[in-house]
């Protein structure tokens, strides 16, 4: 398995993906799916290609026009139980990931290039790239952002603080900023595809 492609795919999955178990109403049997959602069709295509190259399964995608939303969201989905179990075995949470998401254990055992690609995958899906060149991560999972902070320290020797925000007096979110130099190195990391 190509660890660079795997690292990028897992980073993207941490940003905009999930592992879902659905119970079908007809027959009550369970379906296990790997899902990736984004409003950018190029990212859906990139994820689908990585998925196919890594697991030799194409998966499908569809568009989902949600009420009260301006953008169309595209959803990639694969119903392979084997792949679902493999990704879950690497430490990716099943179901709602908000309070369970951590950097998958497999990433910590990879090299610098793979860790940069993981961070790139997360950045292009769930990061905000500012005009200043900084990348801002603003998410609901504090533990995952602490992992990202530790990864940034390992890669760049920089301790980045995490800021806490309260929205509507009850929803907590957390923010971390990767400076321009680190952001450029992450975004310029690439695969030979």
C-alpha cells in the first residue's frame, strides 16, 4: 500500500469524512459505508481516485442539494465492509466523530513526507487558507486539534496554542493557526500520481 496516498486520504477523511453504520428499513440488515462529503467536486474526484488506487474499489458519488444551503454538496460513498473495518482498525472513529476523532495511530508511525501529506489532506478539506498564507483550523474536536498541534510541533518545532470559542453560549469550538512557512510546506507537499 502506498503510504503517501494513504496519509493524504486519511487527512481528507478526518476533515470531511466519516464511517457510518446504517440499518436498512427493509430487512433490518446493516450497511457499513465510508463517506466523504465536500462542495468542491475536484476534492471528491481526488478522494475517489485515491480510494480506488489504495483499495481497488471505485465507490460512487452523488450530489445532494440541501434545503437552506446555497452550495451543492457532493457525497462519495463506498459500501465495502472490508475497507470500513480496515480504516476503523487504523483508529478512525465509527459514527459521530466530533468527540472521538484523533489522528489515526498509523500516521504517527509514518515518515515526515507522509505526515505532511496527512496535514495537507486535513488542510484542504477542513482548513481555511487565508490571504496572509496562514492556515486556520476551526473545529469542534479539541482532542483532535491537540493532536494537530503535536504534529505541527513534531514537523516544525513550533508549539501552536489552541483557542477556545463559545457559540450561542453552548457550542464549543477550537482554533489553531499554522503560520505561513509551515502552511507553504504542507500545501506544497505532493504525490506522484
